[in-house]
C-alpha cells in the first residue's frame, strides 16, 4: 500500500524530466497515472517503461479541446480523477526588446492558459463527487498541484515571457484554493529553482523544441557558463535531480498534505538572487 494507493492522477508533460520522475514515483506509490506529452511516441514509451497502471495521451495541450481530451481519456480508462499535476512547459528565452508577440504569448499559453483549461476540464470530476460526499458527511480530499518556477516570483533575465506565465500560476493557484477548498480539493504549487532537465542542460548541446503556432524550432538549455554558477548561488551546491523534484510533488498530492492549501512551496536548494523590498 503506497501513499497514492487507489488514486488516479493526470500529469501533463510527464514523458520526460520532472514530469517523468513524478509519474514513476506516483506509480510506485500505487496511483493509476495518465501520462501526457506532445510527442506520442515518447509518451507511449514512457507508459510502457513505467511499472504500474498507466495510459499515454499525446497532443499539443495549447490546441482547442486538447485538455478536455486528456481528462476524458483518463476518465474512460480509470473512471475518476483524484489528482491533477499541471507540469507541461518549456522555455523560449529572449531579451524583452527583441521578443515577438508570438514568443511572449506562447509562454502564457502553455504555462498559464493550459493549467486553467486542465482545471476547468477536471472540474466536474472533482466537484460533483465532493458534493455527494459532503451530503453524506464524508471528507475526501483531492489534489491539484501546479508546477511553477522561482522565475515567476523572482524574475529572470531573458525570461520575461516565461516569468510572466509562471507568475500567473501563483494567482491561479491561490484563487482556485479559495474557490475549491469547500470541495476538499487541496490546491498548491511547487516553485522550482535549478533542476537538471533537458530545459536546463547545456545550450551548447543544440537541442530544440517546436514552439508557437508556426512550430518554430527553438533552442533550449542554459549557456554552460551560467550552469557553472550553480554552486555559487545555491547553498546546497548543486542543481536538483528530477527525482528530488518529484518528491515534494508527491507530498502535495498525498494525504500527508490534507491541511496544506493555497501554498507555493519553494524547492530551490536555498537558491538566492531575488529582488525584495
């Protein structure tokens, strides 16, 4: 019996990186997991590789109806949704004065609009059972965990679009916590610092993702010189591994956090560098 035994979870962007580590951990803890990625082959492979009961649902979540489809396929497979992890995302960096409208909007779409649409799609599957449970005098907790970043709380040079999208996650999280607390849906977020994923690997590797309406190939990663500064700005002396990032998500998705609500949990190794009054 694991921490998530008998629970079903949807994790967006879960074929790679933090999402993949979270899916693996959730499955180990007994959850039925819906794995989502924009790349269908990678999503299917992740579903096969992960030991546990999983399904793969691919698709670009920024497209109309895509979020509803993910939720419906999870319902078709497992009959309910207990946990939603809004994790999907990528970066498309650039200086503000050179940034296009498409570049800015793309980050808002994937980091703020998609979580909103996923939440709206799961609404009847979380709220309606809760109403029936309330009428019976039962208290059953469900969970929404939004993945954000300290770029959204501290800002980060070259990431005005990403930082704005992630800052929006904070407002979404805290507002939903006020609306859905009555239904015993815990709504929280995790703000990550430097986690070792393909988005934070050396930019010199030359890996790209397709971004925006036109599917433009966008370089991802961080210049190696900046990566080497990690030890200087993180008191623990290194970046987190995806498995270390997954653990606090598990905490917020489990019964251990039933009285944690409307919070932004910083998982940064103590990283500093923000601007505060």
